C-alpha cells in the first residue's frame, strides 16, 4: 500500500531528527576539542615548559588561521612563568570568538552541515504536512512544533552567516531534538480540517509571526544561558574550575554574549509585540472583542511583559551580567510554559492543541 503524503511527512521528520542527532554529536565533539585545548593551555601554565608552551601556541594559532608570537625571553623557567599565568585563557582566547579558527574544525563543519541537511529535511516534512492538510501547517500542537523548530534552526543558520555563533550548535540542536521528541510522541494527530474559528487569514499571520518570535527567543535563551555560565566563570578566582566546563574559556566573554542576547531578544520582542496586536485584531473579528482574559491571551501578555521588563531594565536601569541573563531565561521559560502547559492543560477559546 503506497504511503500517504502525511506519512511521507512523518518519514522526513524522523529523518531530520536523526540528522539533528548527528549534528548534536558533532557540535558536542567540537566543545570537547575546545576543552582539550584549554586543558593543554592550563598544563602549560603549570609546568612552565617553553617547548610545550610553544607547541600549544603554534597549534592553536594555526587553527585560528593567524600567527602566534611566542615570548621566549631568556629561556629560563622564571621568564616563562611570568607570561604563562594567563595562557589557559590566552591560548584559547585567540580562538575564542575567531571565525577563521572555527573553520579549521572538522567537527564544527560537520555540525553545521548536518544542521543544514536536517533543516532541509524538516522543512520538507513541514511542507508535505501542509500539502496533505491543504492549509498552512500550524493549526495544532504537532504542526506548531514542527514549524516552530524549523524556524529556530532556520534563524540559527541565518544568524551564523553574520555572526559566528556556531558554538551554540549543541544547545540549539539539543533543544530542537527535545521539542520534536516530545511532539512526535505526545502531540501527533492525523490531518484534520480547521475549526471554524481558525478559518481565517489571520491564522497565517498571527501564528507564523508568533513562531518567528519564539525562534529568536530560543536563540536569545541559548546565548543567555552561556552568558550566565561565562559570567560565573569570570567571577571566580583565577585558576579555579567551574563545573569543569573548560570550553567556556574558548568562547566570547560574558559582555559580548550579553550584547548578542540583547539584540536577538529585541528582534524576538518586536515579533511578539506584533503577535499580541494581531491576536487582538483576530479576536475582535472572531469573537467580537479585542481582549477577553482567556488563559492563552493572558500568558501571551505575560511573556510580553517579561521581555519588555528585560529590555527596559537593561536599557534604563543598568541591569547587566547575571540579572539580565536570568530575566531572559525566565522569559523563554514562560514561552515554553505557554506552549507545553497552557495549550494542553488549560481549556478556553484557544484550545486548538488537536489532542
């Protein structure tokens, strides 16, 4: 018996998940490589060996695609010790945010390649679902999960062409795998016609923009999480180990991560603001009122308030460091709660989970 279009969609979705898993492993191997480089640099700082130190610097310098100058001094152990105290960070610092350095990493290139292939496979699955349903593929929890994760990966792939954020690959692919795993196991429903309230052009606009805002919030969440860890690492005494996450020394500093997270979250906030406005307009068209304190409406507004507070506190109140990161993480936690809890366990006018 030939497969239906929806069954082909499911097949491509599972194929995408398998490729995302391969991407996750490749990105994780890159983080392990970074940790190994940091460990080598720390060992140099301990033993003060000129030969070992030169070898490590030359290796990392070559991977960074630039030149590395080795300060030899008089060649004495004391001379090396004076300059090697910060080698643990300096060695990997050269490749920390270096775009050219990451290009030499096979595991990182494989991770990006697998992510691109997984994105194309999942996009195919999403399009096939829409063809099978003869409508846009985001009318229930399963379809929204698929479309939302496609946009998360798509935004990540677009952003890394402008800013080198490939070190977030582990966190992005891991998040997508978790969301798709939950969706395929718990949220899958067969193709069904739209309820009357969803038969509107606002479905295309409102839900798509909400998904796009969620994609930017997801990227901001990943950056804020790394920023929080990096801020903690920078706050402890020199030479101390923080959760043995040595790869953090090879990443941009917390200030750079915070600025990137702030910019990404602002873009997400703009899309979410439009989502709130479009939802109110659609509600007036469907139910004759702009606002009715439905559970979904309330949580959409709560998310908007959290991110508005995050942007306001950072811009006008001078919130920096861990406070801004925690607030951004709380905002994305509210997004996940709105999607995974409110949609499933709270019943109201927005009960379109399809379950």
